[in-house]
């Protein structure tokens, strides 16, 4: 994993970086494996509070490695191990889908700090985060159609939660490149920042100072809401709140606020 992704954890905040800068962090077989391994490693990390996901070099992620495109051109196939996409190997996901959904399903918030380009699979990796901070000159594209493909890394599920149906259709059908300003207007970008990684780390550190019990419960509630009825969501809110009230971290949050000091939370 180390030759594709680095992880540095300080005070509960994981700074995760794609480090294949010479290839604009393009997705090859090792990068797919590294994304999954990194997500699984963070899920098992005690004391984790928030994650920032970014890319080194000129881009966040340029999408699929051109070596795979060459393999498709010459042999009609992609990278080894990716030909069978129907078999579920990670719960309800195949391997490429897990490289994205592992970030969405981490129990703590994930912020993608995006710069340069986020094309195709790279855009889908960014969509796996809870929030996306983008540099002003970032370019995005649902690029799969240019290669005769469809978004297949959870992109349809994730785009449909963020943007209007007709916007998702237009971008998916055309493969058009769009700007950070357009991505913000569509709902794909949370905020445009001069330095998205620095801003994302600042937000992550602020999250890390909040009750981990409440943060994890809030992420679970928001994630589950899309597939639930109004009544189910209301009941889930009540269960989560009832569990939070009187818990050690909730009491500590109140005390810290009243005493105007930094909270001392236990593992959430």
C-alpha cells in the first residue's frame, strides 16, 4: 500500500494521500488494492475521529490508468482481476466499488481535498467522501462514456444523491469536463478553497474536538436516511438521541461547554 497511499494520523485525524504523483494518482490494480486496504486499516484504527483524503502532485486522481485502456484496445480486456465485475466480493460491492464505498462507509467523516483533476474513477473516489473541498481550478468529468463505459464504482448511486437527475444524465451521457464552480452549483462540491487540503484538515480537526459518539451516530443517521421512510428516520433519530443522552461523552460535552475548556472524550 505504501507505494500508492500514505496515512499519517495525528490527534485522531487521518491525513490520507494518494502518492502516485508521476501518474497523476491514476487507478491501477495496486491503487484499487491500496484504497481498499487503507479504508479497512482506518476502520480498525482506535481513536479515529476524521479523515482527509487527497492526492500528491498535480492532481487528485486522473481516473483509470492508461495501461488499462491499452489492454482494452489490444485485448478487449482490462486489468487482471477486474474482468468479473458481477461477483460481489465485499458485501454488496465488487472490488472497484469497494475502493469508493469503503470511504463512504467509514464510521467517521471523510473529507476529500480535490485539486487538478478528478476524472472518471477519480471523481467517483471523491464522491465516496462525506464532503468535497476543491481548488478553484479543479476540473471534473464523468469520463467513462469516452471509453465506451458507464460509471461503475458507485458513481450512479452517489451522484444521484447529490445532483438533479437531468444533470447526472447530461454529465454521464456526454463525458463533459466541468469546473469547480459548476461542480459546486451541481452539488458535487461542498466548498471551493484556495488550499483544499489545508481547509479540509482544519475542518477535520474541528470535528475531532466533538463527541465521537455523536459524530458517528450522526453519520450513520445521514447515511441510512436515503433508504428509509420519514417515519423510519424519525424513529432512528429518537433511538440515537436516547442513546446519546446521559452517555459519558454527552456529559463531557456539556461540562466542557459550561467550563469553557477543551473536552476530554473517551473512545466513541
